[in-house]
């Protein structure tokens, strides 16, 4: 039964890891992550450092530091150029990844995908005139809800479809315009891909046009209403999130990097939830989502997948096994920065039932605990996407925008994992005695 179950898990992990679409999505979001982190820190600086609003807890409101307020527009502009352009970034990165997966490295693919994406956007907006109070239509504008996290799912769909169409048409060679050998190669290539670009753009724009004509709503509205919103509700709800965490640690138990394997599935949804939190925080509004990307980093994978920081402490305090103690001493620096491979493969936890059981239980319990503490208001909601290698305590403080309750909650998660691992460390001691 063990071998059959292992074969099933390995087959599942292999299919997910090798899936062309999921791999491209995972890699595209990984490439975008530095920009997202920079944007979220700009929000933190503009609110915690440069905010001069009376009564607001900010460094600029401390006597003698009011001059910091002059830098707020700088951070607001930088934040807008990052967080409000996430969909644009995904269109460019994901379309390139999809084309590369087919062996095509034409740089025009990203520009084509962006053109297809813009063709689906409404380029006018209605505003109320200040003097007359009448509704006025403003043309040639692009609302931020198309380019920020709300547009991520449409951006992903357009990037995949446009890049795939382009590559398939180019590879078919049926619409290729051949130029004489005397024409420079770069100019000849421009003509070769002219019709593939045109056809891909017309097809995507045509689908958007058909939605508006026959259904009375834009493609954005359809995807947001019928796909994005339900998927977000499931994966940012506690049961759906715990299922993702459980599948991740199950894969880890079999020696497969569960976090990276499933990243292409959960990352777009959790990142959308985080972007909504960040936007609400910047606007001074109520934070809408408890579960998001930084929530996972703070309460589900702190000290590494399986919350192995608790295992390190339990081993150093109670283990009688010299091999365990030696490995955990070497793993302390890695655990501080949330890297757990030395523990996972050194103890090992992989294919080790005694340590595998608490490894699966700990992150489920700590995630639920973090959710509970946030829901009752003790722990601040996550609004900054701190780097995943940030040490425990400091990570929660930064991610929550300065919540001491978040720091306490994250440290308590490590304590909880310690309590979960301890009985199994003692059991490992008895196992060695029995073997001797």
C-alpha cells in the first residue's frame, strides 16, 4: 500500500511539475515577485514613515521629522508603477514563458500579448463634473482595475492564448511572407511574422467583441464574476487554504518540493488577495482578506515547510540521538531564514513516518491558529509582502505593517510546532533504544 500510494503521489507531482501551463505561470510570478515586494514596501514607507495625517502613527508625525512627508509622493508613485501594473507585468512575462516553452524566443510575443490585452480593456471612464454635477465620459484612459490585481486572471488567459496562437501560426508556415535574400534578416523577419501577429490580435479582440455584443458584458466582467471571484473565495477560505497546505507537505514527505510544485495553482489567487489588502491599506480602508501570500509565509511556512523550527528546538532539548542533534545544530542558521532542506533531507523527514506525521500536522495547526488570531483582531492582517527569507518575528512585523500582535502570533506558531514535534522526538529516542 505504501508503494502504491507513493507511486500515485509521484505521478501527481510529476504531472503538475511538468505541466507546461502551470510551469509557465509559476516562473512568470516568480520573475514578477521582486517588483511586487518593492511595491509593497513603498506602501509601507508611505504609510509608516512619510504619512503626515494628524493622529496617524507615523515617523513623520514625530516632532522634528515632519520633513519626511515631502517624500510620500515619491513612494506613492513607485507603488502605483508596481502594484497597479501587475497585470501588465504578467502579460509580458507569461507570454514570453509560454512562447519559450514551445521553443520560440521572438521578442514581439510580449508586445503582441500586451496589445491583445489592451484590446479587451474599456478605454473610457465616466466621471462627475465638479461644477455641474453631470456625468462626463472621458475617452482614451485605462482604469487601474484592468491593470492591477483585478486584471490578473484576464492577463494570464490573454498571455497564454495569444502566445500559443502566435507560435502555432508561425510554426505552421502557412501565413509566412518570404522576402528576397537581399533584404536584411531583421526586416525579413518582421514581414514573416506580420500575418501571425495580425491574426492572433484579431482573434483575441474578436472574442472580446463577441462577449459584448451577445452577452452584454465585457470579457473582464465575465472572468471576474464566474471564474476569479469563486476561485478566490475557495482558496482564501480556511478549508481550501488548509487543503493546499496539506497537499504541499504531503509532497514534501515524498521528497518533492511541494511549495514550488503547487505554486502555479495557488500563487495567482493568493497574490490577488494580497494586492487587494495592500491597496486597502494604502487607502486607509478595512483590509478585506485574512489569507494571502504573506499570510502563508508568516504562519504556514515560517522556518520552512512543516514549521521545522519547532523540530530543531525539540531535538536540541530532548533528543538523545547524536545524529539528530548534529544535523539540527547545522540547520539553525538555515531555519532562521526559513530554509528547511537540511532538516527535511538530513533528519530525514522524507519517508520517515515518525517525523512525517508532525511535519504534516504542524502547518495545518499553525495556519488555523494564525487565521483565528487575525479574525479576533489580535494579529494584524498582512499588507506587505516581506521576502520569504525574512527571520521570524521581523517578518510578521513587516508584513503586518507594524503589528506587535502579529509578531507574538508568529512566534507562538513556532512554539506550537515545538509542542507538536516533541512527543515524536521522544518516540524517536525509544526507537533507537529498541534497536540497540
